[in-house]
């Protein structure tokens, strides 16, 4: 299971209906238990910008696309660090 708002990447995975309890999947969604949901709803955009922004960058992004890029970078970092969200 993946939330409707995201991708089918490991860091968005809420659970598996065949092997996981439905209550655990719903809990993961409601309490932002995946790295991407945590970054989306609990990490201030200013922190994402501080960590991943490029002050001298020349690319132009739509605001929402840039935030999605930083969210993906946050989640990838959590997975690389071995965080069990």
C-alpha cells in the first residue's frame, strides 16, 4: 500500500495488505510513519531548503516541484542512514 500522494518508492510504502495488519497500515498513514510523509508534513520547508538548497543554483523550479525534490532527498537520506522510520 502506498498513499495516494506520492510515488511507489520504498520510502512511501505504508505496508502490504497480504502480510500487514490493516490497522498498522492506517496508523502508518495517519501518523506519518514513512520518511516521505514525515518530510512532507513534519519537516519545515526552511529546514529542507537549508539542507538541500543550492544558493548558487541556476535551475528554475516550480515551488511544489522543488519541495518534492527536497522531500525525496530527505527520504533517500533516511533510508541510506538505515533509519527504521
